[in-house]
C-alpha cells in the first residue's frame, strides 16, 4: 500500500502539541511539525474531519527552534510531542497554546519565569501491559502504534529507567498475562520517585486479585534498591483513564505504600505522604505551580479556605497554616487517607472530607455547615477535564471572596473561568502559566478571580479542630 506524502506549511499549534493546517471541513495535524516551517509529511490516519500526519523532513529552511530528537521511540511513543523543539521553542509553543485558549480574556497569560534546574525530568511513570508485534508480553506506554517499550526514555530520572527494565523482565519471568489475553489480568504499573528524596514506590494494577502478584513485587524490590514499597490494586472494570479507578481494592505486597515528600514554605517544612497512584506531581515545575496557587489565594488568619480536589492534602495543609484551619475535599479515598495521616503528623488543624459516588459538595451536610455564609477563599483543581456543573454552581452559592482555578487543560480552564465570571460577583484578576511537563504542551495554568462584593460574611470561620 502506497503511503500518502505531500508538502505543507503548518499554521498553528494544537493543544496536544501537533502543528496544524486548516482545510475545507478537514484539519491536518502534523506530529513533529512547527508552524511556519515548510515540511514534507506522511499520513498516518484519516478521519472524516481530521487527517493525522507525521513530519518526515524539511521542504525548505529548518525552523531555528528545531533540534535533533534524542529518542529513538519518539514517533512511535508520541508522548513528548515537543521534543523536536529547543527549550525556548517548547516554552513558546506552550505560551501560544494557552494564549489561544484565553484569547478573549481581558488580561494576557503571564509566564511564570524560567524553570528551576532539574525540573525538566519526570519523577513518575505509568506503564501498561500489552503484547508486541510477535505476541510477546510487553510493558510500555500507550503510544501511537500500540504499546511501545521505552527502556531508555531520556525524560525520566535514571532510577525509573532502571525500574522499567526490571519490571519488563520480571513480568516475562513471572509469566504475568496482560489483560486481553487468555487468563490475563495484569493492567500495568504506576511508579513514582520522590521529588525531594531517593525513595520510589510502585502500584500494580489487576482486574482481579492474583496469587502471583507478591512474587512479582518481591522480584522488583530485590533488584531496585530505591523501591520502598509495592502495592496492588484490583478492580473488575478497567478504568477509562489511568490504571487505578476510585474505590479499587488495595493490598500492600512489600514494604510501605507511600513515600514522603518534604516541602518547604515561609511557615517551615511540611512532610506529605504520597502513593504511586495518588494525584501528585511528576516534576518540580508542577509542584511549584501548586505552591504558587496557594500563595495566590491570599488567605490569612480568620479566613475560610476550601481546597476542592485536594489529593494528598499538600495545598490544604499549607492553607491551614496560613488561616488556622482549612477544608480539603476529594473523591479519591486513598489519597485522602494519606492526607489525614500527614495532617496528624504535622499537628494540622485541617479537615478532609471524601465524597462518595454520586455525592456532591453542593449538598454534603458537612460542607454546608462549615462553608456556607462564611465567604470562603476557594482553590479549585480542575484537572484535565474541567469542572462539572455541580462544582461550578458552588461558586455562585458560596459567594467566595477569592477563587483560584488551576488545571492542565487550557480550553477547559478557560471555559471554567468564563462560566465563573458569568455567575456575577467575580472579576478576572490574572492568568498565569507554569511549565510543568518537559517536552510536551502541558503546563499548569492558574486563574485568579476576585469578588466585587464587599459584603461581610454572616458567619464566623469554623472551629479550629486539631486533626487526630
């Protein structure tokens, strides 16, 4: 079959880091392309309204931001879609993508300054179990051509590269069968290395409890000295995103199920427990973005801070230090358990609430009793998908003094900000972008909304209950 090749000049960036060319009813995306650079491309897939292609060479002068790609799996993996750009070029692409999403905003998207040394490497990795072209079991990433092994990935720390190789070989030696094969139940593993220490932890994901998981965990710990612990999660249904769905059963196989991150701020040092599959930061840049969001919320003694999507509780604990008390809310129960343990160890006056399936913070009695009428300061983590209608409704119902939205999806974050402003009583005070994920278009955006209502709270801040 003859492959389609032609010459194009991309015009703009797409949110996933590909360059694009607009046509009549059809969009052409170019993986590895750069807007303004004339290039030869090869079609890799065709759909009614979009054709995807791959850059295969220049058709004129090379763009000054183009650099050699330091990865032989770049095109098949597809994760690091900006790996062909210099650091300055990648930052410019991210700024263009986020600037486009907020094009109608009355304030520009501000950059957050140069990234810190060492912030361009990943400290977390998710590998899925699958099969190679010849039918052998394989552990890798879900790439553009199926499950792609990346044993020499240049954007992860060396300890994770070593764990990848060990995990792949042990998977074959232990005869773990990937989901989708006869008798297969292994989904993959999530591994995390501390940003502030040497430890690593790993989570194995299965569709059912299996007796051979412990032998696999023992093999990993025996070969990787930095691995502090391995846990297994299992759930009958495969999650739509990630490896571990909320509510999955968990079993500690070897060691401890968490590592400890040490984070410093103006009030001193804070230690936070983090599991391999918990919502946490893969780079130092992402962590710094969330620390900056806490500062932007501007809470002080007597305020009522609320952290929606609190994860393992870092932001909530920092807010509690500033205000004397804070409320963290999330649906993810495993992360909340570690948040409570961190709060107890810190002596923090923070409260963490978990929302069950179908529960909403709008009607949760504990949330209502502690927040409504107090004009809270609200920090909202919108994640990659944006806010659901119930959460957006909170901003109208609570009449907050200040809101800080943080998220990694520029279009979703822009839509959430617009929806909050439509409710009335809030004005846009600033938009900022932090570089958070190396060689990708993904950053952490921050939107600050301030109240135009000077009305005082009708109720005092909640009692400062010490977490036990």
